[in-house]
């Protein structure tokens, strides 16, 4: 497992924001298309509703709104950003990078911009890249997780259609006290298991064609049993590894913020993590699985509820296609929201 870069203490999250589309999609709607019942969805996933982007909303549109909320929370302007990273596996289009579209829309004209695709682990991968970019340079950077999975799911596929929703979350990275910010983290990938989660068409191996659209090759596919086995095996190992590498135990963790993959899966794996005193931050019941957006959305909503105190230790864990796992330990630095009564997220 590759560790977080050294030299990152004193760099942390100084602003958070998120955005969810206005269209609420209930289990009854999804169940009718997938040939299951609403009760079955709750039993298998704990999900009760999710949000879908509007007809003319793309990933960058959601990302821009989350980015603006995070910038407002940080109390900085876009022209102070040195870089913009967007973690997504549903870009607006193959080229250019969605991050460049966001950079332009928010007015971050001095910033470099690029995308990272590690599917549902993408946001934590992007945090690691951001920590490296921040190391020794100071300034500010923006990390966004954003996905619009409603565009690529097969509504008749009960393995996937019941899980996914759309959304975006963002954090501003910047200077914090030396005893706050990034503590450590790790990343790993198992390319030999890449077939467990896939979209087969639309790339250079299977280019878009009339035939690929007809046979559904552009839809997201997942081996649910294989994914569950991967997470059950790999996530506890990744958590133990990052804690051990930083001289910590599970009792040191105050908040666990996982990728909101499936509430039933998270309930099953929770006892294996050894984080007994930690609060597990869960939003999956209301938002579904928003892929790379799920961790920053959960962060923003927990922060908005006043869940984090200054000095709390957060453990973030992303996992998904690749197959990849990424963790990040962050010593929280709490600062007043920009402006009285400032709103960091919008439903």
C-alpha cells in the first residue's frame, strides 16, 4: 500500500461544501423499474431515496456548485487556488477534463486542473494527490468528488440501479496549525480484479457505436458478490495498516467517514474494523451511493450538524472500481464558517 506523502502536517481541510440535485427519486420509482419492491431495497442497502441530476445537468454543473460552497466556507476566492482536482468516473465528456470546465466556471484562472478516476475511491486518491501538491508550497487547492451515475446505470439491473444517486462534494485544502491536518494515509489497487466493476464500451477498446448502445455495453456493471468479498477482505486490512503505520489504534479514531457504498455492507464490515468508539458517518440512506462524491458529501453534512470538534481524528476510507482502496487520517481543524450563518451545502 502506497503511503501518503511525507511533509503534509500543517496542510488540511479549511473549507467544505456539497451539492445534491433537486430531483428526489424514491425507492418505489427505482423498484418498479428494477423488478423488486421498495422494502427489498431497504433490506439489501438501507437506502430509501437518492437524487438524480436534471436533464441538462452534467457532472461539472454539480461540481461547480459544491466548489463554490467550499470556497465560501473557506473564506477565499477562486483566484487564490493553485490547482483544481476533480475525482469522477462520469466526466462530462471524454475530453477535456471535467476539472478544466469547473476551473473556468468558478473563475480559478490561475489554477492547474485535472481529473482523477479511481471510481468510488477517487476522492481519497485525489486528496493524496492534493497533499503532494501542497507539500512545501503553501497556498490553497480544491478537491472535488462528483458523479452522475444516473446516466450510466441500467434501470432494469437490480444489482446497480437500486444503489446509485448523483451529487458532488468539495473541500478546500490549505494551511492549518502544525498539529492539525493530514496525519497519514494509504492507497492500493488490485488490477487483477478490475472486472468486478466496469463500463465496457465508450473507450478505445470498445468505441461507441450503434451496436454498443443497443447491447447495453455503456451501462455500469458490477459483480455484487465479488465486490462484497473484496471490501470485507481489503477494507479492514487497509484500516489496520494506516493506523499501525502512524502509531495509532482504533480507539484513537473519533469519526469514520467511509464511501457510502451500501448501508447493509457497511453494517456488516463495521465490526471488523476495530473502531469501537468512533462515530460512523452515514448518509447513504438519504443520498444513495454517489461514487466519488459520497465521502465529501458525508463530510459536509456531518460538519453542518456540528459533528466534528477541533482536534478530532477522522479516518476517511474509499473503495471501489479498479479495484482500489484508499484511506486518509485527518486531525480536524475547526474554524468558524465564513460569514454568519453561512450555508456549506445545498439539497
